[in-house]
C-alpha cells in the first residue's frame, strides 16, 4: 500500500509540474497577445503629503483584464513577463503610457514607474527612457523610477552604469519596498537614490515597540541623507497619526487613495 501511495505521489507530482508548465505556456502566449489587444492598462495611486493632503506623485501600476479569468494581479503576471522575456516590451509600453498620461497632469505632480531588474539585462533601458522622455516632452524631474532591492541580487557594473545613466537624465531613483528582501545599508552608498519607500509590512505591525524603532530610524536615516521617505500601505487613521507624530511626511495607501484609472491629481480631500 505504501508503495502504491508512493507511486501515486510521484505521478501526481509529475502531472502537477506538467500542468504548471502548460499553464505558464498559455499565460506567456496570452500575455504577449494581451499587450497587443489592449487588455493591459495602467492605474495610478497617489503619494501624498500626510499633513496637507497634497498629491506629489502618482505611482503607475499595471493591470491585466483577462477576457475569461478576469483581473490578474501584477504580482502574478510581472514574474511571468520577467521569466519569458516579455518584460522589456511590457515595461516599455507601461513607461510610455504612464509618461504620456503624466504630461496631462499639473506640472507639480510627478509620476513613478516600477522597473524590473530584468529590464536592465539588455542594457537598452536608459536609451528607451530617453526616447520616451523626448516623445512625451515630460520634464525628467517629474519622473521617478522605482527599483527594489532585488536589483542588487545580480548586481554588476552594467547595472550601476545604467542606474547612473538614468540619474544623469535628471530622473529620480526610488528604492521601493525598503527593509524587506536583501536589505543592506551599503546599497544606499552604492547607488545615489532620491528616495526610499518603506515597505507596508512595517506599518502593518503598528503598534509595536521594535517596528516603531525601525521606522523612526529609517526616518532619521533619510533625513540625514537628505532624501524623501514614503510610507507604503497607509490603511487607517491610527497609522496616519503615528506617521505624523513621528515626522514621516509622505505616504501611499488605501486610506489616501486606491489605484485608479483616473485618480484626482491635486488633493486628497477626505484626509482625516
Ligand atoms: P509596489 O510597487 O510595491 O506597489 C504597491 C502595491 O501595494 C500595489 O499593488 C498597490 O495596489 C498596493 N497597495 C497600495 N496601498 C495599499 C494599502 O493600503 N494596502 C494594501 N494591502 N495594498 C496597498 P499591485 O498594484 O497589486 O502591485 C503589486 C506589485 O507588482 C508592485 O508592488 C510592483 O512590485 C509590481 N508591479 C505593479 N505594476 C508594475 C509594473 O508596471 N512594472 C513592474 N516591473 N512591476 C509592477
Ligand atoms: Mg512600486
Ligand atoms: Mg512598493
Ligand atoms: Mg511594497
């Protein structure tokens, strides 16, 4: 009986892998078509001044409306795009779309776009960015590129050169999801970032003595480095009040505004 179970387990395991492989193939094909068929859209979520409610920036977030499966999360399809090499085409499309849109906002409002580490493999990204800036006429100072600490996993001179080439155009670099993953303070020394976004997982744990110490320390660190700090995942008034009381000026989260196709571009009018 044990033997039969064992065999069954092996067969099941193989079939699961096969299913997963097929699902992936379908998705890759579907994702390629989705870009051409207009199933991918971009929504924008405000990053606001927590004291005044002024919107400083809108982060571009990709959405996929699958014809039969409905909404597919970027947490699902971005990795598929990365693994299949589609991320270059998808990322360029999202960047162009976002910068075109931002050109219609008041000039005080910036746009942030997420960059996958995979988009730095070809070496072409800085040139693509320069072309899109030129096409859209958007001032580079209004554009932020959000990178995560994953970019440092396969860190090379090639990556460093491209990050410098991005900055040399006058575009801001922002370190996203700070404090999770492969955090190392030495990255802040290696790359000249203009801002940090502290990961939502910290705010979610408030109130907590250790987490409070960590957020306060990051606040102090960014102040000393003279760079911006954005708190991610502001969901309730308790968190908002804690951030204000501890000198965190900027935030993003459902309390301030959800990602929307046409978000407000001036003020968060319902700010508590
Ligand atoms: P991220 O860049 O850290 O974006 C923030 C994510 O947190 C978004 O999820 C946003 O909808 C969500 N969020 C914002 N405020 C709150 C809140 O108060 N509570 C909770 N629970 N969640 C909140 P989303 O849009 O599902 O994107 C997930 C991740 O997928 C992004 O994390 C980013 O890493 C990636 N992603 C999304 N769009 C793109 C893209 O165009 N290119 C690349 N390379 N990655 C993208
Ligand atoms: Mg981001
Ligand atoms: Mg983030
Ligand atoms: Mg995050």
